[in-house]
C-alpha cells in the first residue's frame, strides 16, 4: 500500500465522520433518539427490536442493514412498524454500514411522529465498530451463548459503544458461563459502559431496556 | 474510488489467491490435511478444536487468528497441542486472515509428524469468506443459537465452504429453532455442502466429525 492510497482512505473516513456528525445533530434537533445496534450474527438484535416495537408502536423507525435478504425487515414490517432496508450485497457485500448510506435512507423517510430510530447494523462484531453512523448511542448486543471472552477479543466494538445488552439470559442455566465474568470483561475494556441484562423471550430484564429508552428519548 | 485503486485491489487479491494455491498444493504434498474454520464469534470453534485435539493429540497443529488476545491459543496450548498465534491488531485490526500470513506462520513451524492443520479464522461470518487461505476444506461452524436464517443472510461463507458444522446441538431443547430448517437453508445456498451436527459439550455427533477427519486426512 503506497502513500497515495492511505491518503484516499483517510479522505473516505473523514467524509464518513463528517456526515455522521451532521446526522447526530440533525436527529437530535428533531427530538429523535438514534440508536445503532451492533453484534455478532444471531445475537438477537431483531428480536429485541420486535419486542421493543410492541412497547413503543409506531413511534419507532427501523433501518435494517443486511448483506443479502430482507428477512429482518419483513419481521419488523409484520408488526406494523415502518422499516427501510439497506442491502450491501449490490455494493460488494460490505461488512458494515456507513453514515452516508444511513443519510440517504433518512432522506427518503418521513420521520414525522418518530421518537426512536434504530439502525440494525450488519451482523459482525468487527467492522461496524470502525464506522461512525452518527448514532446518539452505540449499543453492542452480546448473547450469553457467545462466551465470556468476547469483550476482550473484540474490544473496539465495546470501546466505541456506550451500552451493552447481554441477551438470551434465559439460556444461562444450560451454559457454563458466568454473567459476572462477562460484565467484568466489559468493565475491563470500557469502564463507563452501561450494561442491561435481558431475555427477549421470557421478558426478564426487558423493563430495564424500556426504561433506558424512555429516559434517553426525552 | 478511482480506477487506479481498483487495480491495486485486484493485484492484492491475485497475490492472495496465488499464495493460497501454493499452500494448498505444498501441504497436500506433505500429506497434511488443512482445514479453515470460519464462523461468527462464539460459535464454539475453539471448543471443537480442543475436543478434536483430545482425539488426535500431537498430530494436530493449530494456527489461531484473532484481532486481540492469545486466549484461544492458550486454551489449545494447555492441551499440549502446538499452536501459532496470528494477531491482526497490530495491522489495523483486520477482520480476516490472508494466505500470506498463514504462509509466514507455516514457514516458522516444524510440521514434522503433523496430520491435520487447523486455521481458526477471525470470528466473523462476512469477511474471512472473501479471502482464500489455501485450505483443502473451508468449514463454517454455525451454532444453533444463531438462528435458522444465517445461511441465507451470509451466503458467501456457505457458498465458499464445503462443510458446515452445526454446533451446540445440546441447546436445541431450549430454543425455538428447527435444525431441519437450518439444513434446508444451507442446501438452498449450497446444495453440495456436507453437514455435521454435534455438541462438543455432550459429545453427541462428535464421532461423525472424527470420522470425517480420519477419512479426509488419508
């Protein structure tokens, strides 16, 4: 890689960061709380959004990021929630979302009456953390089935986020996993990170998440 | 992105593919069966290698790919199995391994007496599938906890692999997941893909994996 290339890359990153900052300010001005959900594939992001939608109804808008398929968007739309699909497949199957794509989506969306905007990022614990999409809160969803060591192994996602949702806690009795160890590893990587433990299936802990949203969307 | 950049990228990919092909041939000539394990974070790759090591002992060598930490390599080394850690953190936290890095690792390794070489790729169901590391068999490890739709949502990993290990089957009684649906989705994306279902925890189905290795390492 020669110097010319590095310069180009920096330029792309700067544009991404600039658009991200614009999005952050403009959505705050509109009174919309904007949350970016990042995680490994299958951590339960879509299920959490589904259950959240049942509490907040049409005050939610969801931008779905996927490489292929509209499966997650279809799940959300079935609940009567408005949703917009970004598929990165046509652009080479990109492994993350960028602020420019979110901006383009938002330009096509009627945000009237929306209190909370979710971006469900591509299922990937590595690359999405490298690209600011302009959210007010970056959230990592970590399923208890993924093991205790993930904050240590994928530190950037945890460092660049303000909240960790530890999901699928209903499975804890069947795993050799200590939730205290997970939380200890989170604190080692990001001492300021807030943590909410929940099971979207049983509803355990879900009220904490609803309270968090109510508190922040003001 | 201008034309010059695209040219550079193609050149990099060509070099990666050429080194991959050299690795594939040279390890075959040495009688070593080379397997690349790819998956989401926390699907159980390291646990599968640990249990495999208990069956094959010192005939196994493991190259561990991680962004940060040597946690997985330490788990393997504890069993007396030789292992080599590639950390991509110092190179910008790369989200995948490349053939050149595996080649550099192999040049430092004494492969005398080794029958099976595992590469445990970075935990990421997107990017590793884009880079041929020269393995004889690419394997996707998919935990039942990740849901039924993952082959459809991350098709490249499934298309570029020959084997899928469906892991953590001991958790099936506690999930609303149909393993037949997972297999149907795998077949839709890659009709030729072999599938092994196992639980490294209970040992259920593990014998099929051991047989698969014995058959292929000849």
